[in-house]
């Protein structure tokens, strides 16, 4: 019987185990490059571990990792786990001022990044540039070992998400959180939730389309290691690359977001199919029922709804593939809680809402973060309930329906955008007197940020151009309108519902003008 490890301690044990089990086994492809074997990835991790140690990185240190969806991400994070240090993962397109802000506020000891990363030039921490890895690295036992004295409650990963003030929040995911998440995911498919040996007849690899710096990508990578199933990374999602990966590798399921569903619908040829794909899981943003129906009618593949949150390290509820494939589903639902996940729907009075009535979604799970990096108040109360800020209702059989959000967060293509961050950036412009950023529905991305500004005469295009230099691309307002006066409530504050209506009207008028 092959060795099976217990899901506890350092996450680095997964790569160590795989590299001992079958070092020559192919695990990772990056679009049309690869494969990289377990042994090769562990060898790269060991080399990076030595280099990081020479920079003084040690236990409990925070290291910023700015690497995209390629073969270097796993070795970089595993190298830090080998030192009992904590990677703070950041999308490589984040601008220099955001890099500096995270380095300063989160006590970053070092930065791991690509050699051509111009955004790290001003940081005071040492920078370790990591070149692309050849796919012919030796698969012999590389000597990579995870420390044996790591507790489940030690930090394994810090995910960046925008806070209410717009500044990045560091969501701390412990090793125990991550093990709990993967076990819960596996429990949806089988009763034995321990890590599984590599099968003698491996299944096709899974596709990872979400950024590895995002919850969805990180969880998918760990899941592949846990169950011994290969992964194919897309550097950036597009229909042609996804289709090529599906056909080349015989990929039989997809985990993508609604924006990606639309991209496949709009950009694949009319006669294109999804090959061996049996079902698609949609997460990270609300899934419009009309989009689900269009996709299923076009590709004849069911789309499963899911609901999760960064602070819960992934999925909280999910539709069962078995039920949906058998024709049993609840339209509009995001499914039922995963095993080990508890839900409450709580009203404004703090009392649980009756079944069928709306309330804030509270979640209790071993995968939920205990807090943020720094001194910001944790999102989990003393009884272990994560207050999500999302509104929903449950039916009599426990299916969850998300109905809205308490907070102003805009979910654009699966990415969370905090209006206050964009408004603060706008207010640094000398021409802007006041600004409001609102979410406007969008057929492709779900919703997009639109800015309304009171200004001193500058054209909106000029203001938008200056703003673009201050923000990560996905955060930039898709449209900016200069208005004479923002809608306000009697106290003088911006009337956000009225401003949202105005933003929608102006956006519709602009769209109509372009189509004439």
C-alpha cells in the first residue's frame, strides 16, 4: 500500500511527499509548455529555499510573492513553507505604489518576483528575481523537506483583498485552514478524505484559469497536489488558450467565473465544443441565471453554481455535480454547504431569519481565517462565525440563494473592487472636487466600476488617464463622467442609490451613442 500522509502540519509536506512518491511524474503544464514533474518542482523549491535563507528569511517572516500563473509559483511558495515563512501572494500587475504599501504595512522581509518586474524598484526589502524554469530539470530526489514542527494554526498564506478603506487587507490562511478546505472539497466526491496516492491510471489534468494569487487559483493548485491530479495553468484567460488546453489534455471539468463563461460564449467559433468537459463550476462572482442558460444551451454542459469568500478560503456552498447531471437542481441556487460548513442567515436584529427569509450569511468552518495581518478587527466572532456581509436566504432543504450585499464591494469579473479605494485615488487629482464610484451591470463582467466626479473644468478623459496610472488595471473605472453635482442626501453625503441610477443612465446613453 503506497504511503499516505495525514493532512496536518506544513503544506510543504504535499510537494515533499509527491517528489518522494513519484519524482518523475508529470504534474504541471503552462499552456503549451511543460510538463514539469514533481521532482523538478521540488528541486526548484529547494534551490529557492537556499537563496531565501541566504537573504535572511526565516520562520514566521512575511515574503511578498509577485509571480503569475506559471511554473515558478509553486516552487516559490513551497520554498517559503520549507523555511516556515509565509508567502503574501500578489498579482504581478499590481502597481508600484501598492507594492510599497504592502511591503510597509505588512512587514515584508523579502520580495520574490520575475526578473523584469519594474514595480519593485523602490522597496527596501531584498528582491529575489526568479527566472523561468526549464522543463527538463532533474527529477531525482531533490532533498526538499518540509519542517516537521509547523502547527496547524501557523500562517501558511496571506491573500490580499481590498478593505473598506481601499487599502489591501491581508487575509491570513493557516496551514490548518488550507487542509480543512481541501478535505471538505474532497468529501464532496468520496468518503475517504485523506490525500490520495497517484493512481496507476491518472485522470486528465485540471485547468487553473483563475490567478494563483486569488483564492480560486490557490485552492485549485493545492487540490491537485492533494489528490495527485495534474494541473494546466493559463497565464491569462482567453477562449483560444482554454480551448487548446481542453483539447490537448482531455480536460473533463472547468472551474471558472461568469466573466470567463461569457468569453467562451462570445469568442469560440459557432461550431466549437468543450470536448470532454462534463460540467463547469462557476464561482468568485454571482452567476446570472440567463448566462447559465445561454451557456448550457450552447455547449450542452451543465454549469454548477457555487458560493465562497476569500476569508473562508474558497467554497462555502456548491451545487452537486451528481444532482445536476441527473437533472436535479434549484435554479438560482448556489447549492448546499460543503461537509463541515455551518450556515446561519441573520437579520438586522441579530436573530436567525426563518427559512425562506433574507438575512446576512454567517459561516462557521475550519477553513475560515482567524483574522487579518495587522491590527484590523477579525471578521470572525468569538463563537467562530464569519460575518460575510452577503445577504441570502435558504429554502427548506438547505439550498442557499444569494440576494445581495451589505457592503459596497463591486465584483468585476470575479475580482473584488472597493469603491472607496478608487474614490480616494480620484481625490488625489487636483481637478477632482468629489467623486463617487458605483457598480453598473455589465453583460460580460457582471458589473463594472463607473466613476462620477465633480471637477474644476478638466475633461473626463484627462482625469481618467491620470487615474489609470494609480490603479491595477482591473480596478480602473470603465467609464468616468464629469457631472455638475453629485446626488446628495439632506446631510450632504452622496446619495449612493441615486448616484448608481445616474451612473447607469449615463452609461446607457454612452453605449447608445457609440452604436449609432
